[in-house]
């Protein structure tokens, strides 16, 4: 019998570890020696930890887990945005927050990336050259792909939001938007 890995998402701040999984739900531990020991009791050798890779605490935890045979992965996002200025700004912000970002600028390139690589999240514009974001989304969902998709678009009509969500988007955000 092939046992699948338990996947944990971990977010670390100066004060706390936030741990998420289907097995444990959400657990918050203090970022101190006792909390770190509790974290290690939760994580088992055949688990996969997915987290940002932004700073000292993330780096140290990843290094420690790797030495103990626990696989660590950095969140990988696909950004699909044809506006060069906006795409560059979004990518820079996500890079700064520790995400690995692949950026493509048209619908055909998005489909090729989604067919050949694994992503933890897709940020998808709808108004794309060569193939619309809606067509990319429909194609993705028709293949049974479950990757979360955040639509980020200038289309703000209710009918556009309904269409995006009905086609399989997990969330819908209109431009312009304010980061954090």
C-alpha cells in the first residue's frame, strides 16, 4: 500500500509558527524553543512542508528539516499578466515575500506552463493576448487541475465575476488593487 505524504503549510513570523494541514487543521505555536520542539513533534519524516523562503527563520527551519529527512518546498506561483509595468511590480512584490514566481504574458504561454510545470497558485489576468484568461481557466479545469486560481483583472462587472468564478476561479480581484 502506497502511503501519501502529509502536506503542511508553514508561515513563520518573529513571534509564531502557523501550521496548516488537513490532518491537524490550523495550529499556532510560539516561535521559541518550546514551540519549535512542538513543531518537530508534529512533522513526521514522510511529510512535505510548503512555505515561503523569505528570511532567517524560514531558512533555518528549512535547513533543519532537510537534515532530518523532511522535504521542504517553496511556494511556486504562475503570474499571467500582459501589462509589463504591473506584472513587474507584482512579481517583485511576490519575490520580496519569498515566493518563486514564473511570469508569462499571454494565454498560450500560460497554457504551456500549466501543462509542463507544477504551481501552488495561479494569478490570472483575463484580458490576455493570443488566448483569453477565461479560455485558459476553462482548459485548466477541464483537465481536472485543482491548482488555486486568483483572477486579477480590470473586468469589474458582476457578470464577469460570475463567469470567472463559474469557470473555476477560486477568487476574483479587480484592478486597481492595493497591496497589503
